[in-house]
C-alpha cells in the first residue's frame, strides 16, 4: 500500500528550509549593510562562541528537532493512505487555530525562558549557552543547549500543535512563519520601515536588548508577541536611535 508521506512531513522539514533561506539572505545580503546594525564591530568581538561553533550547534539542534518530529509523526499515526482527503477548514477556523497555537507557544516560551533565567542552576548549566552571543547572528537563533531545545521549543511546539488541531499543512505554514520571525529577531539589525520593527513590540531590538547586560532580566518573550512581559512587568521600554558613527543604538531609562 502506498502512503502519502509528503504532507504529513511538511511540518518537519519546511520550517528548517525557511530558517536557512532567511538566514542566508540576512548573512549574505543584509548584514553587510552596517548602517542598519544595532551593534558596533567592537561589540561583536565580545561573543564567546565562534560562527563555526554556532553553526554546528544549530545543525545538531535542528537534527534533533527533526528526529523527534518524525518519531511523533509515526507514533501518532501521521501516515495516511494515499488518496485520503480531508475537508478543508474554513478561514475562520484556520485563523482561530493559528491564534490558539500562537498564544500557547508564546505562553510556554515566556515562562520557560524566564525560569531558565531565575533558576541559577538552569541558567548556569543550560541557558547561559545562548547568552554567549552578546551580538546574535541571524542563523544563531537556535544556538542553545539541548535542554533548551527540548524544553523550550519541542514541548511548546507539540502542545501548540495538538491543542490547536491544525492540519499538517497549516502546521507547516505556522512554523515556517515562526522560523522567519525567529531568524529576523536574531539578526541584530534595525530597519525602520520593516513591518515587524514598525508595528510589533517583540522585534529584533526587543531581543537584542535582552542579550545585553542591561536587559538580561527583562524582555523574556519569544516568538510572536510580548504579551506576558507587558502583563507581568518584565518589559523594559527602549528607544532606537541613530548612532553618530552609523547604525542604530538602543536607549532605556537605565541609561539616563
């Protein structure tokens, strides 16, 4: 019997492909534009991990994610006989499912991230690895300890997918958009007319501030929204201002 595997495995591979397409665009075409950077060349030298080390860890983490996702696909009976069709959900239902997935994912990511900062053992032995990058690289969004990968991402992804009830195709779309957003948040660049930078609180500057010493105990939100930071008082307001020698810099009330 033939099995239609392609659609069921889309959520496994599509987000990774999007991740690297967007990362390459940033690294090759956009990052050389120094007048959009949120950092100086001197600040980049403070990173405690080389680009090669970051690349290796990211590839290992993504291989782990793909392995877990493929295994869950088989265990949950994701393989369906070829030719099997399902009724397409309405637009309202599709949007509703994606909103539910977004809220679940954002909630889990916030509390996991905050816990790894407030628990000294977890920060020292797990989450501090991600903060070896003072100036993040776009492709280094998933440069993190395996425990962070599983606890912070895999568990959240599984919960969001199962509770929302998204189809494999919609799951692939949702997490491909998340890959794009994740890479964008770690680009350490600021484009004033970029829709994410212009209209969303959770953007590249928001995350860049968290990577700095001044914001390391604030701005825990990942992924889409900054809801939980705003509700629980962990949001550190900031402004993005032109730097005299080119590029942009962040200013907070703590700088005054």
